[in-house]
């Protein structure tokens, strides 16, 4: 039996279509292979870079900042450990909103800070809700510090109970500390730090400067600012591998941070301490003293003291009142503290009166005038009438400083500080060279002499923000008149002003550009529009002491590496020589020796061994319109210059005299009439020539040959 | 009496298709290693046990292998009886999942039954292929026709349509895409007239355009879909996935970073790496050489499936074989294409490689069916209405 085989015709059509399907599958898979090749080979490098990018993070390791030490190696600014609690933002944002709030509350409780503050600090600048000053300006991949100076106990708690504190880290960082040896403040000299600004960071990045990063603190004033590049050190970098959650998987590589260099200064902590205390006492005493002129106590609102090495212009001590506490900036200054610093009541404690304050020098100007006069035609044996005043045109210029003594010499005029003597000197030169008040280019020996003593320009001290003072010469008068003419002429026109202002405005509008006899007279006694800074005056008196060399004052002495090698020496820098003749300088020097003996300082230097410690001095009480007079005392020996100034404090000798004496007593080891160099605050009296010794164990010892007390 | 061999077919001992077996075996091996590598560092999955997912995957393969043997050994008559049951079970599964399923990643695709999770859509793919093949084969054979007529097409579409609609309601766009392509392939191989194919293709395009423009698909769904062209369209979701997948694959270079050493893989940068994005592990750790080999192996599987379809004894075998080839082929293309950034991001696994019980079981059952078809090919075993050739000539 034949079975009928009916094999279903499996169709050419379906065979053909199977074939098409095979081709289709082949082409699909070839497409996949091609695309795979494209991604892995052609674009491979780009993807590899992206892969590396997202799985490696660079964490900055902040370097320890260099120390600032005094001439004996005593640390003035150092570092200490601060436990910092910070937030890992990547992990923080993986938490839910409620969890995040809960965590911040827990942290705030643990570190005993208000929740608001902790929250504000956890935000990155630019995030909604962030405020300048509290927000984090550094890299968003870096943990954000939310609390500093946490007790070790709290830090350890956070580290141990990490389940309660997810995304929170606690680590030890180094921050600025102020050991304040002998209780010194020296805030203006030392300066303070604050976080780097966006603009500064951008500028550094443009210059490819890797020594700063978004979390760096930079110096803002004083030595911290001027020598910031040396002090800051170089940050290190830790590269870590992270997973997709930003959690650190392991260390990849590490470049250690290198600590900053140490700055050795010529400041002596003991002298600084004496100087600060003396200035403070001078001011508090003045405030208790009655001023018969203004019928109230002296205000004594600000002051400055400068102690300088007369040989080379190195600064041994410098203080300014009112002052501030640089510790406020450690860990960030609060807006409340800032407001207090800038309030009217605080009277600008950030201003460094010693270098930035500009004041009329008053009679301390006279030795410079005397030296100039004696170098420009006046004979040493010149006698001029120390009258009760001098009539100039229609104005009577009174002799404020002394009684009338009749004809006296330059020496006597300096010692008793006779105004009218110097009026006559000023008038003589004006008549001789500058009769035409309109002649801007008239020769003026007194002006050039003052400029020759470095007045009217910056001293070049290594503290930033120095003022240049002002010499109100003919050129200045003209440009000032041009600038202010419109204003005063309008005041004059309106006619609503009264009293002094009315007269002044009228005169100024008409003749403000003229350099008249009155101007020359004022200039000769350090009044008028002349302004100096205390450090300028100190530097000029140093020139009187050392035979005429003008130095750029220096606070820093050397930069030393952390291992003790001298990286950079800061040698004394000569700026120039005074114009006065050597003989004139000698004359003035001798004359000033008399001030503490028989002159205006005598009453404050009774029973002081002036034979052994030959102090030269000049007092000043500068008139200030609408205020009490500024008290000045400028003194020097062959070793040191001590200048003290207190505003609104009456006479120089009265206010500053006794306290300047205290400084000299400590500088020379004076007790009663006894002078013992061993007892001086710098043993041996003169500042050490060498640098402190940096021992290998990290300790700093006084320079060889000295014994620090 | 002599045995006269049929003039076309040679009498060969069919046995198993060993190329297919070896290819599938190698794919399973590679897949196991990839699953192990991608899960060993993922603490959120493994909770500290590095080999947890490796073991689960091996269990899945073991169970799948049992199913493979069962399908393989089933007599063809039982295949034709069981197939409708499988189809009905899948449809019930799809209905159940819509009612009481768990929503993961925005679509209701999973049934959790006593600790085990089942994805009915995976089985539905197999069921649709078998169902369509069966219907078509039955109708053609019973009416002794050669050509597929309109009723046949409509019936096949109905068979495919019911599960398709249920899958669309989850919504599982990825499986829909694959299923659509598979159905189209099955219809084509079954002999559907060209105008039908063109019409269906046009209808499909029109439907998807309408879905987009008429707001059936919401804007974010469209963005998510299109994010493979521009990751910025969905930077936290699909855009992120597609970018990370490409970075990981690109990071592999020519030879890869080495098994268990892929940096992006170990750090968890690519999401769903043991399931939908398993190919990125191959790309990063095995490089062009290894991943290309994996693609080639899958290609071998599909080629063998098509060869089995070609050499099949009956229409059912041809259509089912082709259907399985379409299914594997389009699914692999969709999955690998998504990893490579040339296809949209959808939740479609890589057959025989991705971790996942349902997908593995359905895929191994499909392979079993292929072997089954192969065993019956070459005319060695009778189909229903054909007498053995061997009896001729008496």
C-alpha cells in the first residue's frame, strides 16, 4: 500500500523570506559590532578619560602655615590643632530631606552651635539660601566645615558613632594661634587671616599658582599679608577613588603638603610689651587729666608708639591704639564681631595709626627745619627773637609753645620749642625765594629739606597699606585748590555758612591757590596742612641719630624654612641720604641732647642717668582744628628711636613724656640712676645681630651669643 | 526491500544541534561570569555576600536547563497540545500582573509569588511565537493550502494581539517593541502576502506617531525614550543610564580591564548592571575582543535557529524557529543597542545573559524547542498527516 506522502510544500516564499531574515540579522549584528568598535577604539580614549574623571577625586590637604617669631625666636604667631566637623555633601544629598534636617539638628546639638548657623555653613556659595560669609567657597567635592574648635570629646563621639552621623566627618586641622608672649597684642604688625575671595582665587588660577585653593585662608593685614607667599606653604593633594555615591573606596596617591616658611622679625616681644603697656597707660592717664583749654578731660582717642633701631631702620616694637584681637578671625569672624569692629563707637581699630595714621607733626618738625635751615645759609650762631608772636601781614602768629625769651640760638629754640624763632626762619626763606605767592615753582629750601628727610612719601616699610603723609607745598596747594574750588565757592555764594567756615570758604574761593607768608610760617612749625605718620617721623629721627642715612623700615629679618635653613634674608635697605649737611646734623643732635636736661622734656626726665644714656628728644603739641591737640614725643639715642603719639591728649611731654621714659628705662636697664645692660629687656641693650637658632627637634633658641630672659 | 533515500533529503542522524548547544553553553558561561562580576561589589544587592547573585543565577540556569530538557524531550504531539496551554497561562499571568502586580521602574510587570518574582511578559513572548506558529500550521495543514489568507493573518494577529495589548497596559514599551518586531517576522516567514506586511508596518508607524502627538505617551515618557540621542533630555534617568553605559563600555578599550576589574562596574556607576545593562560589564571588562565575541556567540545562536527553521520538517517548526530567531535577534539588538547608545533605553533583558529567572526560563525553553524541532527535521519522524517516506517503495 502506497502511503501518500504529502509533504506540505514548505514554500519558496518562506525559504526566500528566511534568507532575507538571515541577512537582516547579520546586518543588525554587524551594526552592533561596528558601533562597539567605534565606542571602544575610536572614542575609547575620550570615554576612558570620562571614566577616570568621575571615579577619582582630588582632595586638598591644607599645609601648616609658617610661624612668625621675634628676634629671640619667641613665637608671635603659631598654629594649633582645631577639631573641625565637616559635611560630605555628596553623601549628605543622598539622604532624604527629613533625614538631612535631623542630622543637622543632631550635629548642632553635639557641637553646641545654633542649628541656623550649622545649616548656613553647610551651603555652598551660590546655592539658594546661602549667604556670603557663611557659605562655603571651596570645592564642592571637599567636605564643608560646619563647626570648628570642637572639643576632642565631641569629635571622638562623632567618629565613633558614625551611624548616627552619616556624611559627617571630624578631623584635626591646624589654625592660627597667638601665644602673646609677655601679654603683647601687636595685632596691626602681625595681621590676620581670612578666606580667599573668588576674585583672588581666579587670579591665582590664571597665574597657575597652586599654593592657594578655594579653602585657603590668606593674610589680610600686617606681616601675614606682606609675607603671605612665604608663610602659606604648598597644599598637598590626596587622590581617592570614589564610587557612584561619592563614597571613598581607597587612596590612589598622595602628594604631601609642605608647611610654610617661618618669618623671623626684628620685633622683640619684651620691648613690644613695654611699649604697648606704656602707650596704653599714657592714654588712660590722659583721659583722667583735665584740659584747661577745652575745659574737659583729654579724649586721648588714639595713639601710636614706634621703637626703631637707629643704625638700620629695623622695627623693634610698634603699637597702635585702638587695637583688636586677631583671634577673632580664627575659624571665621562672625558678622556681629565685624559690625563691632566697623562701628563708629569702636573708632576704627583696624587702622594702624603707626603707619596709616596721618597727623600734624607739630614741634617735632622743628629739628628737621633747623637742620635744613643750617644747611641753607643760616649760621650756627644765628640769633633770632623768640617773641610772643610775629605779625605777618594782617595776622598775628602767636608763639604757642614757649614764653618770650628774646634773641636765642637754634639750640635753645629747639630745646624750649620756640615757635616765633621758626616763624622768622620760614619768613626769611619765603621772602628770599618765594615772594610771589602764585609762583608754583619757587625755590623752597624748607620744603625740599623736609622731603629730603623722607616726608611726604612712603617709607617703604614691609607692612601693607602705608600712608605717605603730606607735604603741603605750593604744588599741592594749587591742585587742592583746583579740586575744591567749586565746592567752597558755592558755599561762599550761598552765604548760609557761619563763623570760621564762612571766612574760610570766602578766602579759599578767592585765594586758595596762593602760597603766602602764613603758609610758610605754618610749615616751619609743622602745622598747616603738613601730615606725617609716626613711622615716618621715627625714620627721620633715626637719620638724625645715624648721621643722615634714611632707611626703609623693616619688621622682617629673614625667612627660614621649616627645617631651619635661611631661605631669604631681609637686609636693611637704604632709601637715601638726607639733604642736610653733616655739620648741621651734628649741631641739631647736640641741641636735642639738651631737651631732656633743660628743655621741654626736663620735667619728665628728672633723676634719669642722662650722662650714661644720652637721650635726645623733641616734644610736640600739634594743633588740630576742632579737636584737642595731638601729643608727640620723639626721642633717640645712638641705638634706638622711640616715638610716641597720642591724639587729643594735650602736650607731648605732659602726656607721653613719662611713658617714653619708661620705655628708655627698660631698653637700657635703668633703675634709679643705675644703668645695667644685663638688666635691659634685650640683654646687652643692642638688638641681636644674628638669627634665632632652629634646632632639629623643632624648638627655636635665641641667637648665638644672647641669653633670652 | 531496499531503503530508498528521498531524493532531496539525506537520511542523517539529526541528534542535537551541537553548534547551538556549544554556543548557548558559552553564552551561559560568559553570562554567569558577568553577573558575578557586576554583583560582587554591590552591597545594596548582596548585603555582603559576594556570591549571592552568582548562586541565584546558577540556580536559574539549573532550573532553566531542566525546562530545556523537558521541552526537548516532549513528543511533537504533546508540543502541539501543550502549546495552547502555555499561551493561556501567559495570558492569565499578564492579566494577573495588571491586577496584583508590583510596579518597578514605572511599569507593572512583576508578580511576586511567595518570595519568587515572575515576569509573565517573558513567557508571553514564547507563547506568542508558539501560538502563532501553531495556529498557522494547523490551518494550513488542515486545509491543505499553501497560501496564507486574510483570515489566517487576522487569527495570527489576534493571537499576538491579546498579550500585546496586556503588555502595553503595564506599560512595558521595550517588550512591546521586541514583540512587535517578532510578530512581524513571524508573519513574514509564515507567508503573509506583501501588501499585508506593508499595511501592518504603516499601521504600526501611524499608531506610534499618534500615540506621541495625541498625548497618549506623556512628554516625560517621550523624553525618556529619546534620551539615547540626547542625554540631556532625561539627565537623571535614561540620559544618565545611556551616558554611563557608554562610558563603561568605552573604558574597556580593546582588551578590557579584566574580569572583576572594571572600574565603573566595581564602583556602581551603571545602574541595573546585572540585568538590563549586563552588556556594559562585558564591554568594560572584556573589551572589544570579549564583547565582540559575545555578540558573535549570540549571532551563532540566531544563525543556528534560522538554520533549524530552514531545515525544519513542517511549517510549525519553520515558523516557530524563525519566530524564536526574531525574538532573540531583536531583543539582543535592542538590549545591546541600548547599551551602545543607538537604541532607546527600555527594560529589555539580554537573552541567556541577563540575570532574571523568567527571562532565563523562557529563553532556555525556546532553545529546547529549537532542539526539538531540529530533532524532528530531516524527515526522520512523522508529522501528523504524513506517512514515513521510508515506507515508500514496497
